[in-house]
C-alpha cells in the first residue's frame, strides 16, 4: 500500500512565546492560551491526541495516555510570517528577515508601482485590511487609485473593488508588483485583496484573495518528493506560498471548513506522497481581528472534522498537525503575527502513542521526518524524529 502523509497547518496557531519574542514586540503572546479562554473552545480529539500535554501548555489539563506523539517546535528562521514559516516546515531556514515597512513603502517603490500600473496609490501604511476598506474604499471607487498597504509582516497588499478592478486585472497588477519587488525590496508576499460592497459601511473582502510569494531560496522537501516520482498536493494557499515550486497539484479552498472537506475527499483518493494543507481562517479571519471567540469556534469545528478525517485514514497514512507562527487574538498590543512556538502532533497506525518529543529546535524537523517516512533522500534542514515515534 502507498505511503501518504497529510500535513495540516493550522495557520497562526501558536502555543506560547519564543525566547526571543521580546525582540519582535511579542513578549507574553500565547495564541492557544487566549483561544482556550473562550466558551466556544472545545477540542476533545486534539486533547486526546496530546495537544495539552505539549511542553509549556501548563494552563490546560492534558491526558494520561495520549493517542498521538507530540512536540513543541521553535522557529529558527528570522521572522514570524507565513512564507518563511512554511518554508521552514518544508526544510528551508531563512537566516535573514524579509524586509518590512513600518512607515510604508519608500517613494521609489510607490512611484515605480504607479508607473507600471498606470494607477495612483492610496494609504501606503501598515494597516488593518478591513479598516483600509473603510477608510479608503470609497475614494478608491471614485478615483480608481489602488489601496496599497502592509503590516508588521513582509507583505505588499493591494486592495481593489471587484466591480471596478476585475479580479483578473488585480491579479495581473500584483504579478507586476511581484516582478518589481526584488533585491532589498523582495517582500515575502504580494497579496491581491479583492473586495465588494457599496460603501464604507458594508465593504467586505472576498475569497478571491491571491498570494504571490517569493520562490524559496533552496529546494524544499516538496522538490525532493516530486523528484522521487511522488505527488505533492497543495490544499488552500500552499501553491501560492511556494510560488508553485515543487507542488504537483493545486487545490484552492474557501476557508477552513472547505479546506478540510477537500482533505477528507483526498483521504479517499489513491496517491503516494504528501498532501500539504493550509487552514488560513484562524489567521486571516480571527487572529488578525482579535476575535477570540471566532478563533475558538474555528478550532472546535476543525476538531470535529478531524474526527471524520481519522476515520478515513489508511494503515500507512501519517498525519502531522502543526502551525507556521502565532497570531494571538488576545494580544491587544497588535493585530499582527506573534513570535511563538508551534505545536506538532503526529498520528496514524505507524506512530507510537504518547511519545513526548519535548521542545525541538526547528519546524524543519517536520520536513526531515516526512522525507524519512516516505523514503526520500532530501538535502534539507531539520532532524527527523521518525525513529523516535515509529512503532
């Protein structure tokens, strides 16, 4: 029977500050602690797997006999954004932080963007995406100028109304921006942010978001799995995060629930290799909006769908659940990502129960483990923990 790995990233589900969190302004951040305070938080399966037994999760009661193996992972890369978080999960450590723009983009960037698009620019500040629509959406409709903004992360975001700048045109604009942003201005992601509505009171972003990432600076585990003749299926924004490199099949999703529905469908499909899933709602809809109850309800829904998924797992399937950074919805100093440890749960018939791997040095240990389990030789960062958890 073919070996399959299902790697699910709960986007932003951090479990407590990293030792250097203060350097990023994130001392005290703990996404899980904030989310677990909500009455809408109920994750009995994750608890049973050992989620609350992970190092540092001393504010929740674990179980005596976890059914999975588990660990707490540090991030070695210099940052706390989606791109380098996923790159590290896939075996590439970023020694330099990607550029950020706390005062907005410099004049030479904005002028060049205006030149290549033929449109003016509004905002050009670090901004909440929903607030940017309220403050600049109506002027955008009147003038045709594009809403450009950033955050504490390495992103160049472009918002435009779908009725005035059709989605394909916005995507083309963002492709031009991606080509423009090189060298010292090589941001991690250019993000198209289409929205709809009639006025500031009812503007809302649509599911037509599109991320255009930098290509990884080195080969990731995806490349090595593909080169070995196996499949690499990206669900959600995985294809975008890796700029398509190493991803043999792209399946877009419309939020967490749909992403898990797709994954449930893939559990019934024959393939050999890796299914890499990103569930973005935790981050996009709840973490960045300081919505503790919304985040908690999404975790509860995921836990329910996870119960369905494990019923479909085959004897040689390996399931790994992790995150790419934090985004603590209770951390009111900021609505941006937080520098946190992330969880790692490994489950399946080939996996020993109750192995506590402690705190490990890098997210990249996941990539090394996936490669070893699939029997793929991969020149990547990370130390495999497969021998420690295999039956």
